[in-house]
C-alpha cells in the first residue's frame, strides 16, 4: 500500500464514489484508480467499498474505519511538509483564506494589511465561496483557515475560534418612509412592519440568511424577498434604485461610505451573531497561521489554539 492509493481512495469518497470525477480531479485515468482500489482491497483482505456491479455505492463498515485512518495518515503527510516549510522557510509561504464576500470586503482588509506588514514574505490568497463549500475545502486541505458564522461549528474535524459579533441592519433610501425613525422607534420596529415592504437580502447560504427566514417563520409572518444576492454591495445598489428594503450584515453598512442610504440595527429581530475562524483539527499550522488567527481572535494565544487543535484528536 502507498500514499497514491490513499489519495485515490479519499478522492473517490469525496466525489460521492464517482470514479470518473475522482480521476478528473486527480488528473489520472478511471481504470488507474479502479485498479489501485482493487489492489488495495486485495492487500487488506476485504472490500472497503460497497458495489452494484462495477459501480461503487458507498463504504462498507470496515471501509469506514479504513477511510478514517487514511484521512489521519494523509493529514500527517501534509504536516511533515508544513514542518519542513516552517523550519526551512520560516517567514515565507502562502496563507490561503476562505471567506464570504462580506468578510473579504469589510472585515479582512485592515487585518490583512497588518499581517502583511509583519510577514512580507507570505503571499495571501483569498478564496470567496459559500460557508458549506468553505468547510469542505478546509477539510480537503485546500484552505489554511476559513471564516463562517453558522456552518463551521457543525462540522466534525474543524476547530473554531470566535472573531467578532455582528447583527443585521435594515438599509433604505433617505426618502423611504421608515428613514425618519428615532433610535427608540427603530428598537421597536417589528417583523410585521418590515414585511409590508419588498425585501432584498442574502442568498440562503450566506451571512445569517437562515436566521432571517427563521424569525419570520417563527412569527408566522409572510415576507416578500424580491431579490437575493451574495454581495452586500449588490443589495445596497438595488436598495438605492428603489427596489425595496435591504437586510445586510452590520459591517457592510457605513453612513460615511453609503451616502444616500439609512441603516437601522435590527438585531432584536434577527438575533446577534458571532463569526468564527476555523482550521482543520490536527493540522500542523505554520507560525504565521497562528499569528493570523490571533489577529482575528484576540482572545486566543498560541497555547490555547494548540490545545483546541489537538484536543480529542484520536
């Protein structure tokens, strides 16, 4: 058995047991992967995949145990490479960050600027995607760290650290009838008040959208979302042309920048949230990764990060 076989097996599992997709991802042939799997099973003395003819349908009971071991082995192989990089090229490397557009646009700029001043030899790569996709990329070692509000806390194999608190803001044009509300009136704003107007907000996998839908459903109030977007700037653009009221994350509204728009905090309606940074449990993190996490999560230090990173690992 060898590392190449391990990679073939893991990629097959990651691609829902589709050998063609796994072969494309690994830039190899489907027969080559199939042969490697059969040879691996023969060496073990049992099948790790359930089959329907020539098609793979899932993992056998012992196969699940084997795949868990393979994941740990490949993680340690990657850790060896990271250890080498840490001691040979201490202040050089690549930091791959997974985030949503809102975090890339509004939360991370100053943090990344400060990070680059400390580590000029480290290249930063931002990967924008949905929280579920970011979680999968993190587990597949395509990211060093990832940001999310809800998703990461529910993913086995990921350790998380709280970064910042936020709430939703209701944004509208200055000529909207709700724009003249006092702060007291804004605090008394109800879901029924908002539901009277067409709404523009995030797509279902982004930036607290589940909390918005859940609040209306719990109150048994029907709301009219006329446009969904993954980008707060797009939402504000359509608010500005008069399509409706926008519901966006608080960090995406700045009265100095968003001239012509009024923003009202509505955390009392949609809850208060904490965005978190996560990394794969058990990974050997470079020193600059620890530094970046501490910049995003000031309550943590290298010792506390290490403890959580290796807690209940096996």
